[in-house]
């Protein structure tokens, strides 16, 4: 084989290699473009999924925070009679029209006294004889009312009061209260003693 033949053979082989390279390069380029497209698409999907998850988590956290805040506000809010409680109680306490009903609240406890005044106003509104609330109670009574008596009192009045508070969902107990735990009492009257708000 002559040197010229060897050179031609080498050139032919290089020519074939270059031909294959020229064919394979576009295929590899297409494959690379496809792979890049898939990777970017998958990356975008994962990013969108992570973003959605983060948004959902943030919404859940916000909802939980709002619920917790509402609970805290409710716990901190002073007691008040709702429209439903009023509507439930009025027909029951109207039976006590003309009867004396006294209210007492804790000394230096504005929340307790405001609630006692609101209850007293409701009873006065249906025609009960309601004297000025007593503001010298030293009784804790956390979260409930004590229905107690001083002197000669019709026991039916006590029962009707207990039924009215129970129907309205207001915690109340018929119980004796120490005489010296309140600065002054009204004689022959049922007293409703308002304790402090439940923690």
C-alpha cells in the first residue's frame, strides 16, 4: 500500500467519523434540549407544589391564629347577656313580677358589678322590685351566681330563679353565703350574688 493510498484511507475514515459526528450532534442537541425542557418543567412543578404547600400552611396558621385570638378575646371579654339568654329568661322571670330580688357583686370588681347591673336591669324591666345592687361582696364564686336568701323568703322564688338561669345557660347555684362576706343585706329578700368571671 502506497503512502498516497494510506493518506486517502485515513481521510476517508475521518470523513466518515465527521459525518457520524455531524449526524449525532443534532440528535444529542435535541436530546439535551428535551432533557432540559423536562428538568425545567419538573422543577417548575416542584416549585409550584412547594409554593402551594407553603400557601396552604400559611392559611392554616392564620386560621389557627384567628381562632386562638377569638378565644382569647372571648375569655377576656366581660360577661354580657345575649339576646337569646334574655329571650329565654323573660317569660320565666315575668312570673316573679312584684317580688323583691336583690343583686350583689364583688367589691372593686367592675366586671362583676356591670354584670350584676345588667341582670338587675332585666329583672326590673319585667316588674320585679330590684333595690340598688350591693357592691361589697367578698365572695369569689368563680364563674357562677349564688342564689341565697336573707330572712323569710318564698322558696318557690328560689326555684324559679334557678330554673330561669339554667334555661339561659347561666351557671347558678342555690347556696348559703356567709353573712359577713357581704357588707349589707336586704331583709326578707332573695339575693343573687355575682362572683368573679371564670378564668
